[in-house]
């Protein structure tokens, strides 16, 4: 088993809400690495069609966007504070943005 990812301040991260993903930036990490605060980035679509394939986004750090606090759980995943272990949003390493147009 690999060691869990410990986010670092300033690193890109993704908040996963079932099929949608929102790019963000890690803005705080507790000393023990179990609590992380992620602020959503502003995302601008570079594609022109409402399609699931070929989505391209431009991300920009935005200190006015929403902040989500997540905690590392027994399964090693970071989940929003107060949500169940299988709840959302979940945290993923790297900055990705995706909007599921099928809903």
C-alpha cells in the first residue's frame, strides 16, 4: 500500500463532486496533514460546445472563491469535513476541471 498523498500549500488540487470536478488551490494544511483547506480556482472554458469530450479549461487563482475544508479519513481519502466517508467533495491531487453536461 502506498502512503497517502499529503497536499502542500500552493499545490493544485481537484474537488470531485460525483461526476463534476472543480480545480482549486491548497491554501492551508494542518501540522499533522489530516486537515486541508482548498479554495476553488476560477475556470474559463476554452471549448465552445457543451460536450463531455475534449473539455479544456484555463484556471486562475482567485482569493474570492469558496473554500472547502477536508479531512483525511481511515481509507486515506480527503473528504469534506462533516460529510460521510463516502460523501463529497473528495480531494484529488492535481488541478483538473470537468463539467458533466449529461445531467
